[in-house]
C-alpha cells in the first residue's frame, strides 16, 4: 500500500507543477453548470423543479469533467516512454492500479470541492454543515466508483488511436449503477433528507465501489499487458 502512495505522489507532483488537467477539469465543470443554470433560469424560482434538475446537472458536470482527467491517466508515461519502466517496477500490478486510483481520486475530489460552491450559488441552495458533510460522503463514494472503473478502462484504451472517444463509450454504460444512486442520494440531501433517507443509495454506492475496485484490481494486470 505504501508503494501505491509513492506512485500517487509521483502523479500528483507532476500534475501540480502545471495544474493543466486540474484547471481544464474545473473550467469544463464550471462551464457546464453555468450553461445549465442559464438554460434553466426560468425554473430557478421553483424549488420543486430545481430539486429534480440540479442533482443530475451536478453529476453530469463531474462525470464529463472527470473523463478529461481519466483520458490522460497513462498518457504521460506513454508519451515519455516510461510505461514499460512502470510495468517493470518490482511491485504487483495491482499496486500500480491503486496508485493511479489514488491520484485520480485526489484530483477529481479537489475539482469537486472547488466546483461545489459555484453549484450552490448558481442553483440558489442553502446547505447546513451536516448536509454538506453528507453531500461530501456521497461525492466521495460516487467519485471512487467512477475512478475505480475509469482507471481500468483508461488502461484498456491506452493503445487505441481514438482513446478520447472510446473511453466515454465504454465508461458511461458501466457507470450507470453508480450514477443513478449518486444522483438520487444527492437529490435527497438537497431536499433536506437525513442519512436515514438515503441509506439504501449509500449501501448501493458502497457495494459498487467494493466490487468494482476488487475486480478492477484483479484484471488490471491484463489491461496493461502487451
């Protein structure tokens, strides 16, 4: 596990030198929120309609912004000829996968934390600290499932010429089991429900995260094999 942190630290250090991908993800996510808030401007005074639209808008912005980052997960190693060196590291291939998941999760979650206040302002929400903590828990569980699958599929599509187009096509159908409960749980929190009201969605997210992380860890070795 410690070696996974080393791999994650290497990726995060390279990203924070330029913040190119983080800035791109944040700007893309913010643009999606702004466009939808303008499109739904006539509905923002109707709390019932906003409650139905806003959670989906939030997760759409996070999902498509996250795909920008996932498409670049292994590109840096591939472009610099370091992918073979990474595979020759005296560690289990699952360690490499876990390190990549941790770095992607950190970047994605940081982008979400920065974007969330803009969402609250644009859609006229007021959340107390307890609701914010529950929302952070939902974001963490939903994002972990998204990153766990996305990192594996990013490795699978690395050798293709159209990986930027192929990754969303492969990823979106697999993400439905995590996006649906994530949107429903987010809607529950924004509507003022407590943790009891979203307990079933949280269990689904946790089960998805566990199953897909374990499966992805096991098959990652074959995903990056020549």
